[in-house]
C-alpha cells in the first residue's frame, strides 16, 4: 500500500502574502499504474473489438499493434515532459511555456473538446449496455431522451466521487481496476474456448485476412476507437503534480499500463473474431452490428453466466474510466486557467479536499452539453481521438523546444529524444490523416476555431497578432492537413493517390515539426517565463 502523504495542503504564494491551497501529492506507483490501466480499460474494451472488426476484419489485429506502437512512442514524449516538468494539466501547460499563449490556447480548446466528449462517451457506453435490460434507453442506434438523462446522472455521480479528494478517488479506482482486469481476462478465455470449439475460420468466412484492404486496417486505428481507447493512459500524466515521486513513478506506471492493456486488447480481438458465428458473416464483417458486442456474443454461445457478468461490468469498466477521466480533465482545465485563457477563479483549489472544484464543474458542464449532439459511443470517440492526437503533436514540439533551449533541464529518463520527438509528430499526423475526410472535415475546423475564440476572450488580446505569428506553424499544420485530407485517398476526392498522400503528410509534418521547434526555441530564449520554475506545487 502507498504510504500516507504529508498532511500539509497549503503553501505560501509567490509574494508571501497568504497561504494558498495546493494540489496534494497523494499518488504512488501502483496508484498511477491503476489510473493509467483503468483509463485504457474503459468502454473501449466493450466496443473496440467489434468496431475494429467491422472496419478491417481480421486485419484489425494489425490495427491494435499499430495503435499500441504509436501510443508507446507518444507516451515516451509525454513521459519525458511529465518527469522533467511534473505540472498539473501538463498537456496544455507545456505548450504555454514552450510556444506561447495562442499555441496553448489552440491545444487547450482541443483538449477541452476531446476530454469532455470522452467523458460523455463513457457515460453513453454504460447507458448503451444497460439498454439490454431497458431497451427504451437506446433505440435506432442512438440514445433516447431517458438515455441522455441517465447518462447525465452518471456524470453527476462520478463528479461527486472526485469532489472529495484525490485520495478517495485513488482508493475507489484501485478497487475498480482489479475488477476491470479480471472480467476482460475471463471474457477472453471463455469466448476463445467457445469459439475454437465451433471450429470456425474467421479469415475464410469473412473474405480473407484483410477483406477491405490494408488501408482499412490503418483507418481503423483512428475510426474504431483504438486511439480513443489507448489514450486512456493520459490522466496519469495529467495528475503528475500529485505524484509523490513523478520522475521515478510516472514513466514506469505509463509504460506498464500501456503494455498490459495492449496485450489484453489483442487477446480480446482474437476472441471476438473467433466467437462470431460464421452464419453472422454472410454480409461480411461490415454486417456485424451488436449494440452490446461481448454481451450478445456470450448469449449466442449459451454463456449466460458470462453475459450477466459482462452487463454488470459494463457499468464498472466505463465507470472507472469516467472516474479517472473527470479527475484528469479537471487538472487540464485548471492548467488552462493558469495559462490565462479561462477565468482565474478556475485555478482555485478547495482547501479541505485539495481538488480544483471550479475546474471540475467546468468539465462536468461541457460533458453534459456534448452528450446531446451525438448518437452514441462510436459517434463520439471518432472526434475525441483525433483531437487528442493533435494535442500530442504539439507536445512533441514542446519537448523539442525545451531540449534545444534548456538542455540542462531535460530529465534524460528517455534516451534518444532527438529522434523520438519528430517521429512521434509524424506518426500522430499520419494517424489523424488516416481517420478519413468525413471526420477531419469536422475536427480540424473545430481546432482552428480556437484562434478567433482566443482573440475574443483571452487576456492576451492586445498582443494577438504577435501571438498569431508565434503560432503560425500550428495554424499552417491544421490548414494543410485539412487540404491534403480533402484531396487524398482516405475519404477525400482521390486527386492525391493512396500512398503518395501518406508520404506527403509525412514530409509536411516533418517540416512543420522543425518550424514549431525552432519557433519554440526562440520563444524560450526571449521569454521572461522561467521554464524551470517549481510548478510541482500546482
């Protein structure tokens, strides 16, 4: 068990005028690992295998491998940043320090949309599975009005669990994580045993290993929920300021969580492929459509006990991810307020609980708003996954700028960052591009919308055009990616043929990465902000 944290919850402000409540250092290695694993093993394990199979057939196994490798690369960048600069909501705080307020504003806006929609997705997943018993919650492929009300109530309940402190949150999450590991493992074993006993061949029955081509396996990384699912490790980074030893524990916790989860997801994908009866594949893998995939498969295979367990876990798994997500999201919103793009009141930390309650309320409200426009889980996660990747692209640029401008402040925990950061940026750009024009035609304009919003509501209005020049690399990245997607072979017009389009994305991404890193280096050289400030008291 983790040892008790120091009881102090206040420190002096920079001017020494008063004591201000601060976030508490309550989290050790096992708590951080449980947070990361719990975030990854949320609603994704209940739906991801079906949507990946729908998109790519048995080649969906490659989708999980590509997604796992990509996120390990991305995680290494975040680990380096989290270990060397363990700040609350680092994903929006690091860009502020490295590239200025507008870059952080674009990232912060994208993070707000991504995290709030992800929170809504977890609540909708619980409701969607509950419709097995209460069919009036989810009809015709969408949540009904009662379904929306139930989802809103679930959001309120989980917010209250976060309201009373990070220690209560960590203890509840630890118990939930143990359950969330056991049930998927049991499901995997039971479905594999039943599927193999049928003697079916999912490859032959469904039209081959890659029935929809290899590009479908790449698109599935973004469209089937794989990005959204593996991204669940992020709250571990967001809670870095509350880790007792972030330099030691965050790297180990993140890599352990990702490794265990990806292995489990691969097993679940194999189990799903073999458990689907051949009779259900008459229309190919595209024709598979279960509202509660593993639960309905268990019933088809006469595994009533497993079905009952799965429908119960459909509350626990997304509920655990919801608990973790709301905690991490509130720290990101808190960091945005510290950046000056949200009211200062959002930075207030409740003295008794050590929780940024105003930030918690902001995220709760946004999640409620984002429940309404979407039909259900898959509809939400396509938007959320791409927004997360946009933010991770900027994190790679921040890491490069810090390394160039302040090499003495780099933790050195991750070797080879000179090569990892550009590769991470390019991989993020490719996966975003592969997610298809239909998604990007919505996501990229949403991200660019942050620019006029920044001009209207930020305290930096007086230097807007200077900030626009500072962040021109990021705006250019969004616009060019939009144009290539519109003309390319992943749902666009096809004017840029498949293969050439992905190569073009890689070249453009690499050029913009170096532009952003150089811009950040100049900003750090000229900025009065001390990037080595002791922000661990966030």
